[in-house]
């Protein structure tokens, strides 16, 4: 049986932009297995499991165990970015 996949769009902010492929511009699209979580996406991007960041999916702040869906709009922000917004 063939496993289905989902396509998500990811926007990286501030120092997390270092995870963009060389020469790439945002946003990036990633194909993941159906049932993938934010943690799976972070692994695919190359973000360490213990990296400090805030993630939002479709405008809602979420945890790493959040399941993703086809067409999800994911934003990844570093703590440095968030503190600037609060200033």
C-alpha cells in the first residue's frame, strides 16, 4: 500500500533562515508523510530537537507534537524574533 504525502509551506524568520537551502528564497515547500508532526518537519529541515523556537501552524502557536495537514502554513520563529515583536 502506498503511503500518502502532504505538502506544507514553511516560512523561516531571523536566524532560523540559516536552514534555507543555499540560494533559496522563502517560503519553502516540504513534502512529508501523511500523519507527520511539526517535529518531523523540523527534522526534515535540519533543526535540532532541542532548538529553541516558536512555531505557528495556520496562525496558531503549536507544539512539536502537533500533526500537520496538507496545505498547512508553518511559521518558525526564534526567541530573538519574538522578543523584538514584544518591544
